[in-house]
């Protein structure tokens, strides 16, 4: 098994197609098929199922792909680091962030970072915390600004940055908005537009109801998109949640209103996460320091 075979396997699985993967790798399809077959023979297991639906990894394939993505990421990281040391290429920083951090914290930190290190190539992904966590583990990103997971792998280092209160929200014309006080029991009959488990905020919401010995909230729709989330609850009786700093609940003309609950909700812990055992390049830690400095000056 060599790196070329691993890269071939990862690309075929990613595109579910030998043809597309061959085009991306700039090789012929027969050569790519031969490479995968050789890998399967060397390991003594079938890695891909081939059929009219396309190409799908077997259980063996899925496990090897997990390791392969991490190995390939570390290989690219090491090559970039060595190239940067000899001045041959610019550095690269792959950042992932949740929507809350994307509005102000991350853009400001990136501007400051690039002002000091304009030669670094920066790429940015916006995802839910659960997706960012998975991307860290498989090496797809270098650093994430995300909510603290309930359970953290020993492979992941997490440093707290901010604690932001979360509110239950509804459309400004919702019947609950008119009430001077709202209890959790008042919310049972309503459906929710929220992320799927194991997103930390979804688990926190369910824990809130469980502590009050109430049925957990039922989702009318689960989504990873905050834009879609807001569009869905606008003009409806459905509920959701937002951080208290969200632009959607600020100002007299805000579309959504935080309900006046008679109990506390929860706090979203936003922090920096990265792999402990990765090659912690100077650019990664430099960006982390920008985030820490920014949040120290502006704690809320």
C-alpha cells in the first residue's frame, strides 16, 4: 500500500465514480481500476462495491478511507511545511467555523492574520460543529471555531474563547411573543426547526426539557443551514433558537423575537479546536493567537 493508491481510493469514493476520479487525477480509467485492484489484492479484502448505481465503499473501504484521508492530509501538511521552510511555496491555512463565529470573530481575525502574513493561502468552510469536528478528525481542516462537543476525543485540543447565551426564538407575530412570561411547558405543542443530533445545541435543548421532566422538542424539519432555519420559522408557528448576539433578533425591525422564558436556557461555548497529534504549523498557532487576542479584548 502506497500513498498513490490511498489517494486513488479516496478520490474514487469521494466522487463515487472511476471516470470522474480518473479525470481529477489525470490518469486513465483502466490505470485507476488497476491501482485499486492491486490495493485490494495486497490487503486481501474488497474495498469498493461496483454496480449500476456507481461505486460505493465496503465496510473495509470506509475504514481505510478514514485513515487514508488523515494520512494524505498530514502528508500534504508536511510537504507544505517543508516547502515553506525553504521559501518555495506559500503556507496554507484551512479554517472551519460555525455561523455564530462567521459573522464577526472569524472575519476580523482573518483580516488581522493576513495583514501580518499576506503570503498565506486561507480557505474557509462554514459548517455545524458536528461536521467541523469530523473534518478535524479526518484532517480536512487545520483548525475549527466551533461549539464545544459533549465528548471530545483525546486527539482533539479545545480552547474556550467565548460563552454566548442562547435564546428560544419565534417569528415576531407568533402568539407566544405577546406573553409576558413563557414556560417550557407552553412550548410542548409547537414543532421546531433545528439541527439533527449530535449537534451540541440540539442536545442542550433536549437536556433543558428533560431537566423539567417534559417531552423533548419534536422537529418539523432538521437542517444544517441557519439561512434555511430562519426562512422556515418566518411567518410560522414553529420555533428555533439563536444566540443572543444574532443579527436576526437585534433591532426594532428584527424578524424574530426571543421568548421571555421563566427559566434559563443554556450557553454556547465557542472555542478553538485542532488535532493534538498533527504537525502544528506556525501559521495554525498564529491564527489561534489572533482569535484569542480578539476575544480577550471583546469578550461578548
